[in-house]
C-alpha cells in the first residue's frame, strides 16, 4: 500500500486528474454491462460510450436511457453523473476531510488547479461549500420537478423522475428518462425554468458561486468587490443567454418555432440558448433546425460554460479575454482590459493556446468521424446534411453538451471511439489533456534571434 502511495505521488497532477476520470469510466462501464443494470443487453462499446458520456457529463446516448437500463442501471448512471459533475478528486478530498483524514499536497495541488481562482487557504472551505451548494440546489430542483410530475405520475415515479432530472440538470449532463428528452414539456414553464436555472447554477463555476456568497456575507460589514473572474463570468453568461435567445428566435421563427404559440416559442428560445452551452436537454426537434440556428448552437457549444464548473467548451472567460484582446488591438492598445483591469500576457497566451488546441482537436475528431461514417446513411434529415450533422455531433461532444441532430444512434464503432476521446478532452480541458501526452523539454531552452514574416 505504501509502495502504491509513493508511486501515485510521483505522478504529475494533470495525469492523476485524467486517470481519475478514466478509472471512473472503466468502473462505470463494467457496472453498466452487468445483467442487473440493463433490460436489454448492451455491447461493450455502447456501455463504454454511455459511461464516458455520464462521467464527462455530456448526455450523448447511443441507447435509450429510459428503456435500456433498469432502475439500478439508471442509478449507476446518476452516480456517474454526480461523480463526473463534481469530480472524483473533489469528492475524495471532501470525504477525507469529513472523516478527519489528512489530504496530501498532491490532492491539494489538483484542487488548486481545478479551482484556480480560489486562494489556497480557502480551498477546503470552498470544497465544503461546493458539496453543500450542490446538495441544496439538486434537492430544491428535485422537489419542484417532483411536485410538477406528481400530477401525471404516481408519487414514487414522480420523485424518481424529479431526482434524476434535477441531478442531471445541475451537473449539466442532459440525460433524460424520456424517449424524446424534454420535448413533451416544451410549453411547461415550471419544468423549463427549473431545469434552466439548475443548468445556469451548475455552469457558472463553483469559484464564482463562492465569491458571490462571500460578497453577500461581507457586504453589510465592509466594502467588498466581486473578483474579476466573477464579473467576467456573470457578464459573459448574461450576454450569451440574452444574445443567444434573440438570435435563436430570429433564426428559427420560420423553422422549428413556426407552429408554436409566441409564448412557447420564446420559452423554447430561452431554453435552447441556455442548454446549448452546457447541458444538452432539448425541447425542440433539433434535426429540423435551419442552417443559421444550427450554426448558432454550434458556436454556443464550442464556447461552453465557465471554469470550475461541470461543463466543457473553451469557457466564457477565454472568449472574454480573446474578444477584449481583439478590441484592444483595434484601438491601438496591446494590453487587453476587462473591467478596468489589464489581462496579463500569460493569460493571453493561455487563451490563445486553448483556442488553437480546441480547434485542432475538434477538426481532427470531425475528420475521423467523417471517415468512419462514410458508408452509413443518416436516419434523418438526409445525406446532404452529413457535414452539418456530424460537425454538430463533434462540437456537442467537445463541449460536453449532449445535443444531437439524430446521428448518435447510427455511429460506427470507430466514430464512437472518436467521440469518447473528444468527450474526455472536453471534460478535463485541452491544456490538461495535452500536458499528459506531449513530452516536456528538460534541457535548457535556447533563445534565437527574431525575424519578421508577413501575416494577415
């Protein structure tokens, strides 16, 4: 045991972080393959795909969750979603502290990297707040959804549906026990707003929630300010939700929203704008999206949610820094500014690296999926939409969103493996994933002279 502990201490933090997800996926795959977990047998690749989708809180499904898995299997899925949403390391550190056990420096380092905005001295307090905040919101969401569905189902069934969808929504997973996801409830205000609210709370990032809590707690006693990250995340999230809603409504008014009453169309637009960046629940048939509407959702999926949250994508803060840098350059300034604060050159380089690596991985996997799916026809909307449908699928996997235009059930084994990899990349982050597999230079770096080249 001591030998294993010493070996684990030698593993770099990003590698150990990735290994925690891979190990959880492996255990989940075996658990979902057992006869007690399924009503109809599933292949190993489908069990692996489903476990990866749950742990990476994506929501893409190759089998129907409600009919394929038994209540035990659905419970396993829910546990994988919860572990994936909070992170195995977060839960491990929390329970270590709960049991009075010491937490290794390596575990603290991983938590510090995961929640980089949190001061190290407040890290354990933050972890406690995360677990409490998660439990309170999931419980509240479960109660509201249970009371709503109690009118249509027996109390036990309504409670089961309420708990499952509340956890799935807060963890931004998008798994649903209904065959058509939430399409049957697109005009149900209670379901839409409850799920959307849980998605936003799970997607803004735990450091932001903690900062807001400290701000509200200390404000009556002394003058305090929200951190730059909190202001950036909240502002960007608001702009994306409002802007996404208006654009989606405008683009789809003569497409998927055409036959809906105005109030339902507005509600559906708000819901799709929120869920497209993080969760993957849908209240519309996405295979019927028009070209502009599909492109809008792809952009939102690529952006994703915020750092330290349950979701993937390049993150709202990355987009904010890149846009501020572009605006600064257009104004003749080099240093980007956010809320009258200069953004460091290191943050600029990291943001550009995230953008570049993300585009690289998405294009690589998209190309692989196109190759693997060459001879497999789409169930709908047709062969002419192959490029759009599979790009939508890959971006959904990368952003750990889970929205689909109908291609997931017909994926080949090679395409499933490709999406499994991109889901894992989207959950652990492109920088962390690249760190594990790209060799590091150990020798002293040589500095060479500069020479200009033409660009643009």
